[in-house]
């Protein structure tokens, strides 16, 4: 489901999600993200899955808040823009950062999804 690599010289870890994680996959994915954030200052997540679930999106939101609270950066790159439709339908797309954001950033800002 996920391929990991870490660049010690830049403090950047990369994780690629190749398919839509099932509900059963989410605890392991959360543990992977947490471990990467413990050892890297920046985590780049590349989502290649054609479809994603609301549970996966909620996990990303929680991981982003956790990264900000730890002083880490979580960036998500979407290789398939098809997720934008689900994000809009589910109300994830925002025009301002989430009030829970500790650093003023948000994965779901509309400017990222135009």
C-alpha cells in the first residue's frame, strides 16, 4: 500500500500511497506517519490512489495537525486530482485555514485545489 524513503541529509521523509487505504490499513498508516514525523522535519506524502475514503481524509487532517503541533511539516501531493470532487462533496475544501490549525496552514485550502 505505501512505499517509504527517507533523506537524512535534508530531514525529509517521503511516503507514497499507491492505492486507497482500507479502514483496516489506517492504523498502520497512522503509525507510519507518526514514526516519520518523529524522525524527519518534513514529511512529503504522495497519494497515487485513484479514489480515497473519508476516513483516509480524516487521517490526513489529524496527521497534519499533529505535525504542526510537533513543529514538523506535512505536505500532501495528489497524483490524481479526482479526490477534489470528494473533498468538495464532503465539505473539506476551505477558503481559510481550519480554526484548529496551529500554524495557519491547511491541507484543504481552496487555493491548492483550483
